[in-house]
């Protein structure tokens, strides 16, 4: 098994309301790359490859067996830029450009 390394692929849309709950050291049974208690996650012993031309998305040989949780990744919200501030900045740039062009001979 690739020196005990498992690769995971996570569809974050499953966890928008909150991350899955588990403890370090919990053991999971993985069947054909999937864990019943962790929807949206897939596991493989090789890195996932994305095929954008064939339309198949991510692929890798599915792992079956047992694995334990040895790390935790946190989810951090990243705020979008303030829309009103960006709109005002855009208007200011357009106004400054128009003013500069009107002064040119």
C-alpha cells in the first residue's frame, strides 16, 4: 500500500453546513474508495488525476480496507470583497479615465 499513504478527494459542498465529526485515531472502513460516515470523500493509494477533456472528472483506483484518522484539516471562511467598495472603486477609475481623456488634445 504505497508506504501507508492514502490520498483523499473531498467534495466540500457536502460540508458547507459544517465539517464531519471524528476523533484522531478513529478507524474507518473504506469500501471501494468510500466511507459510509464521510459522504463526499473518496480514497485511493495513488494521487487523483483530473481529466477535463474526457469529461470524467477526477479518477484514481479506489482503495478498500481500513484506515485511521491521523490529521485534521480545518475549514476557514474567506469573505468576498465588499461589493459596494468595489463598485465605487470601479466608478472612480472610469471617471478618472474619462476625465484624463477629455483633457487630451
